[in-house]
């Protein structure tokens, strides 16, 4: 246990996230400021710093889960979280790249109670903005001049490839009627879990403990899969006033999310009825969307996802303990993991 751990009690997850945002945002803004003006406008709008005209606003940003994992992972292995700020910024930039592209592919017009980037600027600028943020992420790591920068870039590049592969599978599933849970979980591991695993691995790299990368990466990976399970639950049963997303958006798009696939493959009467409804070619009415959500629950899709997320949380914390982390950051990582699996947005 370090002197810092002994002298400071573990913070709540909310306080840790606030600390992470205040620590990372100055460096994130500095990085975005290096972009061409057109891309800087798009990026700042996405982060809630200004509106589509460049006028400053006080909009809510993201949850900052990924950069927070990076900072805490660095501290958990005995490193200085300030040294890991470039890695945290890089992870946040890659996450933002994925969100800008994801909103285009899904046709989502709102995020965090505001117009999505493509809705505000058009499809082309949103795609280019995502490309700019992805490139910037690797620039930030390269400019950090940290001994682990090269390893970090390779790990981040692999995570991006997994993310793209997972997103490709997610899109392909929309037109298939035979998706099973195994391949749906594999898709989620690529689309979401890979980047959370990378966030923790980068923290270990920048914390000076490359030997602990496998354990912390596995912690983030299992937590990331739990994150996606909860995200899929919120995509059906989340309160749009809290989530900032349209109600039943995933069902309208015929997404093969995890609760949907769990219901479709349940071999229950409710699952069969849901399959007949979900595989129709015509659009679902509002009443049918409500009925579809009810059938998923009757078929056990909601319960299966909740239990699976709890099991993954247990696995994640086991991997965290295997790295013998410092007490305070370990407690904060545990609190953050609990928040991820119990969140409402």
C-alpha cells in the first residue's frame, strides 16, 4: 500500500468519475484544438463544449468510464495517474470515433439529450469527424514520449480492429434470423469489451507494470461485456428521459441485441411469438414495440442478461484481485465496476 493509499479513503464512483473528467478534459481539449477548424467544430459539438455554430454551451458530456479505468489502472499498479493522461485521452478519442460512426450507421438522431453529430452537421462531416478523432488518438500516444507508447499503440490498434469487426457483425445480424447467443456475445466482446479491456491495459502499461497488462486487461474485458449487456437492457427498458435516447430504438431497428437473441433462442411460447413479430418485414407500430418488449421479458431475455452481467462482474473482480492492486484504487475500480453494471443510463 502506498502512502497515498493510506492517507486518502476510497472515493465514491461519482467522485472518481468527476475527478477523471477534470483531469482528462484539459488534455482532451488541447488535443482537439490541434484539429483543422472544421473537425474541431464537429468534435467540440460531440463533447458538449459548443453548439453546431461554435457557441459555448453547458451540455452534459459522456460518462468517462474508459478514461477513468485507464487512470485508476495506472494507479492500481503503483503508477502516477497523471502520467497515464495521454493514454486516457487516446481511449476517449477512440470511443468518440466509434460513437460518431455508430450514430450514422444506426440512424440515431439524439445522444445525451442533444442532436447527434450527423443530425447536426450531416453524415459526411460526422464520418470525417470520427476519422479525425481516431487518427488523433494515435497522435496523442505517440507524442506522450512514454516508454510504453509503442506497446500502447499496438494494443489500441488491436482494440480498434476488434471494435470494427464487432460493429460489422452487429450490422450483419440485423438482416439474419439465425443469430445465436455465442456469436452475439462474441460480437459484443469486439464492439464494446475490447476497448474497455484496452483502457485498463494501457493503464498498466503507463503505470510501469507491463507484467500486469493481462490481468487488468481481462478485468476490463469482462467488465466491458457486462457493460454491453446493461446497455442492451437500457436500449429496451431504459427511461428516455434518463438515457437521452429514443424509446425502443433498438427494437425499431431490429437489432439483435443480447436480450433479443436470448428471447429468440429461448424455445419458449413467448420467444416463438416474439420471433414471428420481430421477423416480419413491415415496421413495428408503437403498440407492437411495447408488446415485443413484454415478450422478450416473458421469454427470459431480460433475466438472462441481468444474471449474465452479474456473473461477468464477479469474473472481472477476480481478475482485478489477481493483480494484487493497491487498496484505494482497487476499491475505486470495484465501485466503478458496480456502477457500470447497475447504471440507468
